[in-house]
């Protein structure tokens, strides 16, 4: 991100050259009001600490909300916990500053404004008593947070975290010149060395050449020093002597080249959408990268260390009936052999090299349902699964480390829609054929709220879709009656309807929808075969196009959000451009029958991407089928198998140490498969 300032100058020079003076003035004014602080972590941390010193709670909340929506919301679910811990630490530091400054009024103001957000969070349970505790700096619960070392370490951790997030962010094309130049130089150098080597071999001579980037790939890179930033552990230690450094002096001394956090250094490598040649991908590891280039070599080393760990080579028992083995194995799962009388597996004809990518560590079957599975979804952290069926039974259960039921919900009607609250994972929303959306608390094991989406006296009222925003602020419901359907936006806290997003129509209804990463765009699929993208900032539809000849059953944005995917009842899987309305990028060739005729009337997810969007899990005739997405093609990688009936809905979670897939079938079975990325 060091080239941001240079990029601003390029844009300014171009606008001036073209004579776009109005745009130039607007650009300059927005640069002055830049909340990203020029992508300078030290400036951001200094601003946040300044808000704390000045006891400006509103500015602190606004600045963090901007960072959360702009950057942290794009992180994988396994790293969101780090951002939440840092947010908690900042708020606690604000409270400590209030007490140290003797501002009881600011302390009470904090709890007046923040109680609705913090109430119910276990880490804040003891802090509501803070205004009534005398000598809080001596109380064992609060005293560690008054220590200067804890505060300094927390700010260093925050700076470190923001630095890694910025370095891992995708660079715009305008700023990728430095990376491309470095690659070109490395390719040129290697090409010259190879020419010398060929000439020497042709002359029958031996020549010693410097190691190329290919030679360094086997471990020539040094692992960067890691900065431990677990301030949560430090808060539990006995406080040492206070240091005399102030917050501002600490921030000034922070450099932009701090080592990355050990928590984030374990993040898997982001797979590029377009496959690069093996030489260029290895050359990018040969030399230290510029600060403006994301540190992919670190994450690649981390990925290799995972593959070589003993955990990856451990053989885990599969479903009941299979014999266990005592030998440690690391073999790819071969395609499942299918009897001649059954449906042919779509992976049996694939090439051997296309199978490399995943290893199935374990596979278990969940058999608590007796009818067609309408939904099976992980919560954000991947710790719990909610599955529902046409009999109106909802099961909350653990998938890792072993399958176990936590609670059961008995609905009077078929469950047609279901989704987890993204921010409060204990809350589950579901709807059926009565027009009522219910909010279920999985910890208290009871329905805490009911929402009437429309006139519930209509016996044909159906809640077809519920989709929660990734920010946890609102959710969308799609309902349908014999007279038509409508799409509504609801506030998650007040549970009141904010707006009707689509006018009520008798022609079509929304069957599926999905948010983008920050909850500002909504991709919807309708029963008449059209797809649309709504801008929730202006509440307007800015893109509509015909996508299928039948109903649209599932929609999803790509990981970079430059394209989107749809699957319809016409059994076709399309990729569309999100920038050019109606431009079909490709019709992905997958197995026949991704949509079973028995499950057309249910509305679960028919496909699901992994965390980096490089692979997609689809519904197969005898189990989930994973494809690798590259450019405009889908290459079959793995047939998960395990079913004897068609799969109806799928989900994929990478929140835990290894990724986990769940596949629900038309006969009420759910297969849980734990995968290891090679």
C-alpha cells in the first residue's frame, strides 16, 4: 500500500490533463476527508488513540465501523474473532481512560449508548459493574487493563493487525505495476541464466549459476520473525512496572514494517482466479516483495507447513461399516465406484491430475431427519449446523469434532427458509408456510420473537427466503401468496420492517438472494428466471437480466465480486459479469442433474464456494461434487459421495482448522465431510 500516494497523484494528473476540473475538486475534497488515512496503519492507530484520549466515543465508534465495513468484513470467518477482540480492547481502553481522567459522566454515557450492543456478550458481563466499583485500578478484574504495558501491547497488536489486512488486500490495477515489474525483472533474469546454462550444456561444459527462484521453492526463504500480539493473554498476567511512554509517543515510534501477527500468518493462501504459469508463481517467492505487494510467500509457507504436519497425515475413520486402519496414510480418495444399476458418478471419467487438491479426512452421517432436507447451514464460526426438513423439524447440531444434536425445534409447517444471524451466532431465523418468521435462541432453546411478514390470515402465505446481512444489522425476507410476492428489508435489532425492496407483483416472486461482503449489494433470483442486483444504499435495482428459462434457485457473488453465479430449475449453472449487465461469462459444464426433480419446490443452497472462491461444491446425484473454477471453466476435482439419493442442498465452512462440507439429500440424510487442502 506504499504506492497509494503515488496513485493519487496519477489520478490527479490524469483528471487535470483531461480537463475534468469538477471531478478533480471532488477527488481532492474526498482525499482530505479520507477515513482510511492513506492506508497508513500508524495514522489510523493514532487517530483511534486520539479519540480515546479526547473521550470522543462517537468518533471512535464511527472510525471502527468504517474499518469494519471496509476491511474487516472481508476477512475469513476464522479471523473475525481477532477483529472483535481488538474492538473489545479499544472499548475497554476507553473506559480505563474515563476512570483515569475522573470523567464519571463519560463513563455513564458509554454504558447508556453501548448497552444495547454489549448486553448479552459474556466478555462484558463483569464490566457493567465498573461505574460502581471504587478504586477500579486495584480491583483484580480491571487492574490489568490500567497497566501501561497492556495498553502499549494492545496498540502494537492493532497496528500489526491493520498492517497485515492492508498488505493482504487486493491491489487495484493502477497500483499493480510494481508487482508486474518485479515479476518481469525476475523472469528476465531467470531467462538469461537458463540461456547461459543451455549454451554451456551444448558446449559440453559445466557452469555454476546462481540459484533461481525454482531452487528456492524448496525452503530457501526465511520465515519472518513473528510478533506475538495476543494482548488477551497479557491482560491475565501480573502487571509489571509502568513505563513512562505516552500513547502518542508510542504511535510515532511504530514503523510500517512490523512483522505480521502469528494469528494471521496462519491464513491460507488466496488462490488466484486466473492460473499463472508455474515459473512466475515461484519467481514471486525468490526475492523479498515490496511493501505494496501482499505477502503471499508467508502464507504459502504456512500452507506448506500445514500439509506437512502430522495432523494432515492422520487417518480418520469414515462412516459406519467401513473398517478402520492403523497405518498412517496420505492418499487421495479415489472416485466412488457406482453399481451399474445406479446413477453413474460424474467424476469417474476425470483425469488423475485433476483429482489433486483435497483429501477426505472423515465422513459422518447425520440421520435425525425423516423427509427431504430443505436447508443445512453452518453458523459463521462453523461450530454449529442448522438443518431443516419438509416435516417441520429443525435440528441444531455439532459437526466437529463429532456429530451430536444440541436442540430440536418442532415447527407446525414445512420449513422453507432458514438463516443464522451473522453477528449473534446464537440466533437462528426460520420461516415456513404461515407467513411468520421466528427467531430462535439456541442457548436458551426457545423462540424469542415472532415476526408477521404480511397478512397471516392468508393460508397461502409462504416465506421463501431469509437472508441475513454479513454485518448483522438487518435481514431480507421474500414471501409469496397466491396473489404475488414481495421482498422486504428488516432491522435486526428492532425487528421492524425498514423498507419494501420490490413492489408487490403477481407475476413473480424472489426464490433466493445473497449479500455481497459488506451487505450493500443484494443479488436476487426470481421465479420467472430473471436475476437482479439491488443497491441497498439507494434501495434501487441497477441491474436486471434474464438468466434462466425456469426459476432461479440459487445465487452467489464471486469472491472478488466482479462476477456472480446462478443456478436454475433448467439445470444450468451460469457465471455473469457484475459490471456489464446481462453479459454471460460462461455456462459452467458440470455433471447432469445438479437439480433433482423432487427438490424443485425447496429453496436451500444448490452450490457453495470455499473461502477463496477457487472451488465450488454442487449437488450431485449420489453426493456432493467439488469443481475447481478457473477462468470460465469448471474442472471436476472430487466426488464426496456417501449418499444413495440425490443431494438437495449444500454448505461449506472453512472457519475451523480444516474445511467441512455438509450435503443434505431428498431422503433426510446429511453427510458431514472433513476435507484437507493439499
